[in-house]
């Protein structure tokens, strides 16, 4: 599953998004966003993000209009400026004895870290 995701990111790093792709993503996000508030955890997470990042008080209620206003040109510009298909970082959590060989076969550098994210010296 990691290899196809990596290959997709690399292959499409320079391909602009289409209006149809934007509409599909927008429709999914706008359709599912309200449903997420059924969980108190999601609501609290949104409030924490609002506080943490200094977002305006109407951020949660204004966000759908912001998503609706995104143009395909703006989306492509953000992708071009912020996403590098050749520099994708993947975090995998699991038993190295079980998944280590498969991870190594992908050709990614594998870094073992402690629970605080500090590299282990093995």
C-alpha cells in the first residue's frame, strides 16, 4: 500500500489538478464535515486548533465557505509551492519484527524512534 501511494505522489507531483478533481474533493469534504461534529472529540479538536493557531472565532463556521471559494488555480499553486512528491515522509507504527523486512524492501530509509520521536541508536 505504501509503494502505490509513493508512486502516485511522484507521478503526479507536476500534473495540475482538474476542475473535476477539485469538485470531487470539495463535495466529499463539504458533505462529510458536518457529520464529524457528531463526535464530541472532533468538536473539541476543532476548538483546540482554533485556540492553538490563533484562528478567528468564526473559523469553524466560516470554513465551508472558504472551501467552496477555492479555485483550481489556487489549489494547483498551493500544491506546487507546498508538496514535493519526491520528499514524502511516511510514519509507520508497528512491530519491526513483523513489518521491518517489507518496509526495507520499499527502499525508504527506515528510522527507529522512541515514543518521543527521538532516533534510536541500534
